């Protein structure tokens, strides 16, 4: 069975600090996708990134960067120079690809509070 | 506008009421999902519909009854709910081709059962 663990329940930082959100996953599939979603107070889940299991290149998008390490089954997310608008709950998720439809398994989420 | 629209945004209902949640997408997706998000718990998959056919029911109590009349609309009919059913109910859609595309989520319906 798939499992996603986000060990950090809540993180508080001051604006402009860098922060890393951890994600560790378990799967028996050789082909899978990993995702990060952001959930602001408004409720919807906003897609941030998708990474497939064969692509271990790290990715940077503005202040966001992701470190995928298959050897440790981790997919960590770093926000550089955090801003108040980054305050939200962040979810890591894992998807199977061997079926006609996808189902996502989510971690419990990490609440990030960025104060001015 | 996320591409997936859920109504109502907020719902308060008594335990003897019957109500329905609605989800609509016009993204051309063929799969639709209901998730439940309770406090302090991971998002729980409830139901999956693929091309209007229910393909997964994740041991959800019968007081939740899904309906998918077409690939653009998904309903969740509620009756005789319990206070512990109070949660954020999220609808999502995806392409049939599976995990590559990820999901598009709606803003959710915040349900309170009194």
C-alpha cells in the first residue's frame, strides 16, 4: 500500500527565512508520480509541482525548489525568502500510474505560518 | 476560478436532513473524485468515478450516496448524517490517463452537521 508521511505538523517562520517541508513516501510501484499541493485558507488545493519517478532532477520555480531523492524516498520542498502569502497548508501526494485512472494518496499536510 | 466548481461553499444541516453537494467541471476530464478532509486527518478518498462509472468506494457509510449523471457533474447526496461527518468535502477531476496530470480540485464545501 502507498503511504506518504509529512512529519512536520506545523512550522512557523519569520518572513524572509528559508523553510523546507519534508515528505517521505512508500510505494511498491516502479512508476509513480509525486505532487505538492498548497491549500490556502480559502480551501481549494492548488497544484504546485508534479515529478515522475524516473526524473530525479531537482527543480526550481522562482522561490520554490524541490529535491527528489529516490534513494531515500523523499521529495522535499523548500521555499526561499518566505513571504506572508506563503502561509498555508502544504500537502505532498503520491499517485499510481498503472490503472485507467489515478488515485492520489496524501500526507497529513504541514501548516506553514509565515509572520511579518 | 479553479476549473472545478463546488456548491454550496458552506452547508449546515441537521442529522435528519437530506442535502446534496454538487461538483461541476468543464475541463474535459473523465475521472471525478470525492475527498473528505477532517481536522487533523489526511485527505480521505471517498469515491472515484471514471467515465461516469463508479470504480472505487472507499468503505464509505451508506449515508453518503454519490451520483455521476455525466462526466462533467458529480453529486454527493447526504442523509441522516452524524456530527463526526462535519468536514470539508473536496471534489477533484483528472484525465483518464492517470497520474501524470494530477488532479484539479474545487474549493470544497464546508459541511457542519448539528
